[in-house]
C-alpha cells in the first residue's frame, strides 16, 4: 500500500517541468500556438481558445506530458526534423508558458465571459506576436523577462542555477 509520502512523491514526479528543455521542441510548440491563435482570430471560432488555455495550463503544470501540442511537437514533429537538439534551461521556458497561460486565460474571459471579440482578438494577437517571435526568430520574450527579473533579484538564483550562472558570468566579465 502506498502511503501519503508515496502519493506525494508520485504527484511531484508527474507535475514537474523538464529541465533542461530542447529549444527546438519549444519553438515547434510556439509555432502550433501561432496556428491555433490565428485560426481562432480569423475564423471567429472562439471556443478554440479553450484548446490554447488547456495547452498552456498543461505545459506549466508538467511540460509537454499532458499537452496535445507539446506531445505532437516532442514525439512526432521534432524527431523527424533534421535539426540537432538545442538544450536550454527549463525554468525560463516554464515562466514563458505561464505568461501564455495568463494571456490565453484573459482571451478566454474576453471571448466567453464578457463576449468581446475585439478584446479577445487583441489579447490573442499579442500572444501570437510573442509566439511567432519564439518560433520563427528564437526570441523568447518570457525568457527575457525571466532573465531581467533574476537580474534585479525578484526571482532568486535557486530557481534556475544555470540562469544564475549566466548572470554571474556576465557580472564577472563586466568587472
């Protein structure tokens, strides 16, 4: 019989974000977000925002493990691409997913609770721009914000040892 500690341990293992992360997979997921968000805006099929909302919530909670888009990217698309994995720290990517969750939640509220297509479209438009920058240009705005928050001390170094190491190297180089 599994005790409380065993259950807690299993839940902890299930709901962890990968660290490190393959940036190629992250950029592939971001491309999928662009497709879903643009489809939602163009077709006016506002219920699709729930797919985005669930995907971001699943990825924040457990990485790609429960996200259909995350699984499609990591298990189907990326393994077929002729690209080498690019390994990056996980915590900034999780932070970026949390920002995506906030935007998709705001768009869901705008579309479905308030009934404002314009507000929902604007919010999803902003999410689309950020996801496009990640997917096409490799520029993760959430990761940049995470880095700034670490640099000014709002996110402790323990949250991302690799990230803290980068900031420490930059500080040492400046001296």
